[in-house]
């Protein structure tokens, strides 16, 4: 008799379990999906703006970046992920200026800590959310970020040219004065001896 009672008892708990399971299945069936059918939905997939996929230089609408090759991001990177080379170029006003030659970034060793972005004094860097970065070899993860051809510097204004000329004149005058003062000192010493 006991076994018949146990039979119906376990049948009842089995049915209750089945109903509960079907309830959960039914609920999930009508809940909006949060997973993406990638790559089928590549055209419509939404990646959050703040997702850090790859480091990039910010370019303005004229194709200029703001990097001055100061090297602060390179020094702050804990992983040696950034290698910057610079060059000295002659400016239209006759001065020399340090400019970025190559900004090389190794995505394969980046930890996305964003120290480079937050410490850049020029606000020249940002992370793109372009997450499709898969490649077949590690070498292809090394990217040159200043990939656009370098734009010419805007021509200096007449005021800037006049200021640069005045600075040059002042430097020449100071150098002459220092040389004359030094020659006078030598003459005085010779006479005393
Ligand atoms: S990206 Fe910023 S911190 Fe790095 S070298 Fe350029 S200006 Fe300096
Ligand atoms: S995010 Fe961090 S690890 Fe990556 S390049 Fe910038 S400082 Fe280096």
C-alpha cells in the first residue's frame, strides 16, 4: 500500500516540477533577447560608445591630429605598448619644431587601462569602440596611429613673423653684447698683468 502512495506522491511532485519548468520556459520565451546574433546582425549591432576596443589618434575635419610627440603617453604606459618617434622640422617662421614621425601602438599588449588617454596634455587620444580587430598574426596588431598624410602647418600671420624676427634680433643683440663684455674683461686682465 505504501508503494502505491509513494508512486502517486512522486508522480505529483514530478508534475509540479514539470509545470514550474514550463512556466520558466514560457517566461523566457516572451522576454526580449539580450544576446546578439553576431555576425548575422553586424550591420545593426550596437556597441556602447565607451567600450575600449583600440587606441586611436583624434583627427579633426581637416585631417590634423593634436599630438606634439611629447612622449608622456609612452612613458605612462605600463606595458610598453606605445613607441613614439619624432623629428625636427623647419617652420615657416624660421624656427624648428618637434613633430610626430611615427606613433606605433601594439594592440596585442594593451590592457585598455586608458592611462595614455587620461594623461595626454593635448587630448589627442581616444579609444574607438570598433571591436572587430581579430587578425591571424600578432604582427598585424601593431598599428601606426598617425596614418593620414601630414598636413602642412598654416602659414604664420604677419604679427607672428614680426614677433619671430624681433626675437631673433634680440638674441643676436644679446649675443653681441655678451661677446663685447667678455672681450673687455680679457683686455682689462691683460693690462693688469
Ligand atoms: S598622444 Fe598626447 S601624450 Fe602622447 S605624445 Fe602625443 S601629445 Fe604627448
Ligand atoms: S591603455 Fe594602458 S596599456 Fe594600453 S596603450 Fe594606453 S597606457 Fe598602454
